[in-house]
DNA sequence: CCACATAATACTGTATCCATAATTATGGAA
DNA sequence: TTCCATAATTATGGATACAGTATTATGTGG
C-alpha cells in the first residue's frame, strides 16, 4: 500500500474503522472479519490488529480471546450511566470556560453559535449537527483542562455507538437551539454557575429526548 | 514462552509493563527498546507492540511515529488538571454510593476501613496504602456506575506515573486517616451531600500535600 | 579546528508464515 | 430421527523476515 501521511498505518485504519462504526455501517454486535477487512483495505493483518487493540481500549469494540473482535453493544443502563456523567463534566467545562475565556475566545465561540443559528434557520440538519459538536468541543478546549477534555471525548465516542443518539437531535432541534442560546448568554455574561447548570441540564435534556425514542423502538443497542 | 492463562499474551505484557511503570522502574521519559524488551520477555515484537498500543491509549506511554515509544512524562499542570477532576468524580461516587448502598455493602466498607485503622495503628505503610486504594475502589463500585468507575481508574493510572503521588501519602498518613473517618461517618449516616464534599476535599487535600513535596524537589515528573 | 555532507547502522513499521484452538459439519450409533 | 463424537476447516495469536526511514558517526573540505 502506498504510504503518504507521516502518521502510522494502524492509526489511519483505526480512524477509518471509527468512522464506519459511528456511521453504523458496522453495527453493534457484528463480528469483524480480520482477513476480509485487511484484504478490503489492501493491507496485512498486523496493522489492522493493532488498530483493533486501540479501538478496544476506547471501548468501541470488544476483543474476546480466541473468539475474535465484535463491535460493542451499548445498553440503556450504559446510557443512563454516561449521560449524567457527561452532564457533570461538560457542566464543569462551561464553568471553567467562563473563568478562563478572553474576549477573542468568546468571539470565536459566538461565531460558531451563529453557524448553529443559521443552520437551524435553513433547516440544515447536518450543518446544525456539525456546529453543535464544534460548539461543545470549543467550550471544552476553553476549559483549559486537557484531561477533562480527553475524558469527555472518550465518553462521547462510546455514546456515538448508539444510533438513537444522532437521531434524537433531529427531533428536538428547536429545543436544543433554545438551550444553546441560554448557555451562550450565560457564558457572555460571565456567570459561571449559571453556565454550568444550563450546560448540565442541556445534556440531561438530550438523554430525555433519547428516552422517548427508546420507548418507540425497544432495541437496547439503538 | 509458556502460555498458561487463557488471556492473550499482549494483555499479560501490558500488565507487566504497567507494573514496571508504576514501580518507576521505567521512569517517565525513558525510551522503550522493543527488541531488547521482547528478547528480555522471551517473546516476539508482535504482542509487545500490541501491548504498547494499549498502554498508549491509556496515556502511560507515547508512541511517536518512526521515533519509538517513550514513557509519558507528567507535568505539574497535568496534576493540577487531574486532581480537581478526580475530586469531582470521586465526590460524585461517594454521593451515589450513599444512595445505593445496602447494609451489607456498608458492612464490607466498614471492614475495609477497619483495616485502614489497624494499618495506621501499626504504622504499616504498605497495608495502609493497600487498604486506602481498596476503600476508594469499593466506593466507586458502590456507585453502580460502570463508566464513572472506568473514568476514575483511567485517570488514576496516569496519576501513578508520578513518583511523588505515592510518596505524599506517607507524610500525611494521620491526616488521611482522619479524613477517611469523617467520610466513613458521613456514609454511615446516609448524608450524601456531606459525603460528596468530604470526599472531594479529601482528594484536593492529597494534591496539596503533593504540592509541598514538589517545592522540595523541583522535577515536574517526580 | 569546525562544519557539513554522506554513508552506515539500527530501529520502526509492515508483510508473510506457521501453529494452535475453536467451531462446524458429517457420520455413526442409540 | 436425534444426539454425540470425531475430524476437518477456518480464524486467531505469535514469530520471523523484510523494507524504509531516521539518527549517528565518520570523513572531507573550508
């Protein structure tokens, strides 16, 4: 295989697999055929296996000894565990971000929020989804705590295993936008405690929306 | 190499390396010679490399492309980032544990606390250290949140990179014991908010003790 | 004597190969 | 016809071999 990037092959493979898992092309529970995948990618099994080890550490796949590799199935209990945790962590991020943000930071944040607004106006779901992710990530970066950021992103990867997670946002686009406006206002006014609580509740609100979809389709892994 | 356990070789190797890193036999910043290590363990480079990928995901080593593998160096900034995070997380654990603990759970917890007391009485540092870890872990398990537990343990692994982290406990054994007594009392009385705050402060108190040692020996990775 | 370039060495990264264990299919017996 | 046992096939885990790149050392020129 022709190598271009300075990054190792196993990392590229890991990233490609992540995308396929997040896109639910590889659905939870499915077995990953090493040989077929390696052939498909035109690489040997060695870097592929190394990539799978990485994904296993991230919790995206499960490596059963002598049994092979399976995409992780996430349960409702997991969602109930993770969302409150994320709410607490992202809430803390918001509080820290308020304390540390400089005017330039706030401006760039407002810019992202504007993109959220315009995407919502035009009903562009994908763009809304994109800007939403960026908004949250930007706040996490503003918190200035590398490890807080790392923990949140690790958990978010696991959440992405759930198909309903992405679906749920569509149904509550307007509500999510409203909540974002409130958060933005709190950040702007420099009210750390308020920003923390609003962000916290924003996350829990996401979990509730997801719960409503769950009742419709009973599959735990969705 | 003679295989006995049903667990994969790369996992055993990863665990052995973890122990060597935590024991500071492999100090932060040192280069890990794959060939030499593989020879030393009597295995090939393949499982060793897979183990290194896992350790890299855990943050214990850094894999620089085409440059090899180095034990992670942890900075004071990292400690300042991680300790407040741990304080928040373990605080939450304590609060959740209070809400969920049944009388049998409380008894087993008291039993561990007793071991802490007796170890302190006899001045058995190792036993104190051991019981201390078990006490914290037990509370995390009682929280019933698998992901909260996982996040905390991941962060603790990183903290273990710091040599001072283990040393600091020795100097404040009595204080740590006092704090544990208060936490135990709060748990026993079922006061979730109090348990959360005490546990939170207990962790921060640990950071402060560590800071005092830092001033003595200026090396950041110690 | 110092600096730069080139060559050699050594380590990382990838591929191929082999052995072992697990699963499945087939055949025989109850 | 069904269940169990044995054999064959297939996939995983580990070892070895090879290629490419980075680093270091040595030699030559200024």
